[in-house]
């Protein structure tokens, strides 16, 4: 399918050698939206959870220290910028690298939590992220082998073959695992029961945006 | 089995990567049924193995033509119009490397490790943004790892207090040993004295 | 003389199917092994095997482009192993200290009885660093970093303070900035491509070397408290 029928007319391109960023109304909207969210997250503060203790009448406050706060804010701002970059990139391999960057930043944002259950979840998530290097880069390489190029602007006019579709679906499985959305929600729910919520929101947001973009890319390749 | 049980089993984080691995493994099997074949019309093609070695080129597997600082080499990139200085890095070899090249016919195998050459052209120039992201990924991984170890693994005990405690234990230990030695000495002296008397 | 053929030579297109099938088979078996494995550390090691399968699939294409795609793939694998193993260590420590608050985490002292670490570490690491600087780029960084690693390994002192770690990471950040500046000059002012090439090569050298050095510093902190 052509780019124009999916995201609207091409507004412009940003060429950086072989890697060409292109803008159309859909990408522009996603790009601006994620940047606004990133800005909101950058100026916000962490929330403090109050847990009721068993057996006594006392409460336990779970707050985030200043150092942890700073480290997490830095990681979440970078995560927002990386997601914004993935929205406008026009190169398949570049997209997979953006995806890995978002994946490792998601791991980093959650890994600074001190609870054992959360650390266990983030470790399991990290295992999935590591396994996903095979479907992500392997899928991109299969598309490269079938098309001879990884630029989406060139791929859009090609007739899809079975091999291209296989590569695209493989890539999509990789994106699913790396951003860990819906199928792995059980694992995520475990991670989000932690203090310091606004920074964890960027994990949700980035996976949401990336999945939208990944579906668009799969459609460009497959149809 | 009821669906609630399945959800409960899935809620254990430990099972998720195993399940994911199983699904991905089964998906890879489909790859054997899909007709595969390399499209021969690729970007950045290269000669077959050993062809350039047999031709006796000094930069054997990576010789792409061009003179250093005189003429650009051949780079078949996707968008030549967006890379105005295409091929110049490809043909460039630093003077030191040129000296090594005049001595050894195998310099081409270490093209990765000298400024200039085809791989540097791809990594730094035509696909430079990939390398930017790659080094950012490495940086983020180091930030995460060193943050964890600086703030937890390394500082897991209060260092100065720990040392103080260790020193105290050491002092009391040595005191103990010294007193034991002294007492043994006294005993031995007494025995000796008894025997002498 | 033909330097670059117009299409991919026949040998590569003939080898593509075996290569990609090898990759798929390795990926399949390692993934099935992961799904049957019980212990977390074994799964972590097996995910690296999955990474090898990815490298084979990428390398099967057999062009210069595929060759340059291998490096990012490899680095991403390496980076993720580093971060995730650190998470595993901290999780295990927390688990043990939650069960038994007085448990000792003093790691076993490193007992390596190698003569080379007492006689010539300074000379060897200087040699390695000099050779790394000559090579520049990623490989050079790895070799120079190996020199730093050897130097730190040979020191018997207790670990370095946090300030030094921050300093080493700062140098690495400067290397990264050099590389970013070089990348922008490439497209803003292409006539200075030679300057950019050297900025990028030296930036990568600095970055990778300091990162490897940092591994050494962390290693001494982790296991060197004897």
C-alpha cells in the first residue's frame, strides 16, 4: 500500500544519507503528541503511595528519593524522544533500532524500583526484550533480502511476496515483545504497582505509539 | 480447564518469557514453508569471496576503487542525491594505514579498525543515524547498569562503618590471640620451673 | 577492473537459503530450550544463543550493507545482556537480604595467580592502549578498553570511589558528543568530511574504551572487596 493512502499526503522529508525521515499528517500528529506528553512528564513530580499495614493502624509511605527521581526522569525523557523519532523514521532498520532503544529504556525506568516482585518482572521483561532481537533484526534482514532495500519509501511501491510478509510479521512479533503490550499485560501489571507513577506512564505511552506505527509499517510492506 | 485458571497461570511473570519463546519458536517453523530467495538487486553489493584477493588488490575484500583524497570510490547507496560527498570516505586511507598497506597484502581484513574505507562510509555517513542510535543504546545500558551498581550493589553496606567494625573485630581477635599466647607462655614457664625444682 | 558488481554474485544467492535455514533452526532450538528451562540464569545465557541466530539471518544477505548491520545488532545484544544481568544480580541480592537480613554479600576474593598481573601490567596496558588509538573506531576502542581493564584487574587496591566512575562515564559522554557533532557536520557542511571522519572515529574510540574501562571498575567494586 502506498504511504499516502495510509497516513495522508507526504508533507516533506528529512534526508540523512540513506536514512530518510518523512512526514505526513498521521506521523506529524503522533510526533507532536508524544513530544507534548514527554514535556508534561518532564515537569511532573512523582506521586507518593500510602500503604496500609496489616495488624497495626499505621500507614507506610512509599516515596521516591531525589536521586532515583532524577535518574528516572532522565530515562523517561530520552524514552519520549526515542519514541518521537520512531514515529517519523522512514527506514525499517532504523525503526528496529529505535525500538530497541525504547525497550532498554523501559527496562531502565522500571529497574530502579526496590521491590523484589517488580525486579523479577523487569528481569523477565528484559529476557523477552533480548529474545526479540531475533524477530526484530532478523525480520528486517529478511525484508532486506526480499526487497534489496530497507527504505520504506522504496518498499511501498513493491509487490508483496510471501517472504516479505513473513519478514513483516516477524518484525511485528518483535515489536510486540519489545514494547511488551497487550499479550504480556499480566507481566506489566506486576510492574506498575510501584511508586513513581508519571514516569512509568511513558512506558505505556511509548508502547501504544510504537504499536500504531508498527502496524502502519506492516501494512506498507504487506499490501 | 476454565479460562480463569489460564489467566491465573499467565499472571506469573516467570511464565511469560517461556510462553513467548514457545510461540516465537513455532512461528519460525513457518519460515521453512515460505518460499525464500535472495533478491539479487541489492544495495551495496560486493564481489564474490576471494575474487579480489586473486586480483592482488592491497585492500583485498574491501577495494571499491578511487584514490585517497583524489577521487571517490564506488558506493551504491539508496539515495545518492542526499549524500553529496558519497564515496570519498570509501576511498580514503590514512597515511599510517597506507604504510601498513605497502608492507602487507592482508591490510583489507582490518579495514574496520582504521579510519576510512567502505565500512566506515556506511557506518558513519550514509547510515550514520543507525550508529548514533546504536551508541545511544550502549550508553543507556551502561547508565542502567552503573546506576544499579552504584546505588545498590556497591553501597549495599555502609562502607566506613563496616571497616570500623572489621577493625574492631581484628583488634579484639589479636588481643585474644595475644592473651592466649601469654597464658600458654606462663603455663610453659610454670612447667619448666616445676621440672627444674 | 570491476570493483563492484552490478548485482549480487551467484554464490551469495545460492548460499542464502542454507544460511537463513541455519539461523531459523538455531533460533527454533534455542527458543524451545528457553521455554523448557527452569532457572533464570540459564535462560539469560540461552537468549544470547538467540542473538547468534539473528546474526546469521542478517549475515545471510551477504552485502556490505548486511555486514554493517551486524555491528548494531551485536552491540544491542551486548548492551542488553549487561543491563539485564545487573538487574538479575540486584534482584538476587534483594531476595537474599529480604529472607536473611544479616546475610553477607562480601563476594569471594578474586584469587588469580597469574604472573603477568604482577610483572608487566603497566607495559602491557600501555601497549594495548597505544595500539587501540592507532586503530581508532570501534575495534580500537575495544582494544584500548581491554588495556584499561587489564590495568584495573592488576590493581589489588579496594575499588575506586564513585567520583572516578562518574568521571569515566563523563569522558564516554564527551566521546558520544564528538560523534554526534561529526554526524551533523556530515550533513550541514559535507566539504569537511575528513574532519568528520576523524571526529567520529576518535569519538567512538573514546566512548568504547571508557565503557570497557567502566566494566573493569564495576568489576573491582563488585568482586574486589577482599
